C-alpha cells in the first residue's frame, strides 16, 4: 500500500487561503487622522495673557499681542468624528488685559465669570469643516476687555 506523504490538494488549499487572508489584510486602510484646530484671535487694542488652570494649578499659558491669532490646540486622532472641548481638562482660564484687568472664564459657572467663556465650544466660531478636519476660532475683543475692566 502506497502512502502519500503530501496531500497536494490540501496543501494548495491552505496556501491559497493564507495568501488571500494576507492580501485582504494589506488592503485594509488605517482610518485617517482627524484633526481639530483651535485658534484664539485677539481683536482688541490690548495685550492679552491667558492662564489655564486645573485644580488651582496652571497647566498652560498663552500671550496674544494686539490683532494677533494664535493656534492653541490641535487635537488629532485616528478615526472619524470625535468630541472634544477647548482646554479639555481645565476648570478655568484667567484672561489678563494689559497686565491690569482680568476676568475668569469658567467651564460650568458663568454667573461669576466672563459672559462668553473660552471653555465652552458653543462660544467658538466654526471656520472650516471637512471630512476629517475642523477649525474653530475664539475671538477676544473690546467688549471682553470692557467686561474685565468693570
């Protein structure tokens, strides 16, 4: 009785199956990186300093000269639309005008702080929206300065 050492049909079937799986895996694309960019615009005649706080600790600091724009944050991640908030972990931002007047922007309590909080995305203007890119801008102007100087 003859014994077959290799069953050609089974070996070929296994080889073709593995090859197809490898080819299919290489055709799957990674999801694109989604980017959200936040810009702060100083549309006033005052020099602005900002201090971002979490539990009374400054975690970020920014300066804006008159009539300037600064890219504050760029959020990125794989996949489609994802939610975020400006200065995600912050509980407050103190905005100082000309090193003289200041006003606090709160995430949740707007009764004691700025009427237009920088920590609420609803106060940002959406400048651009594409499939995987969003751009928002927050503008500080003379009205914000006047509110801080009262």
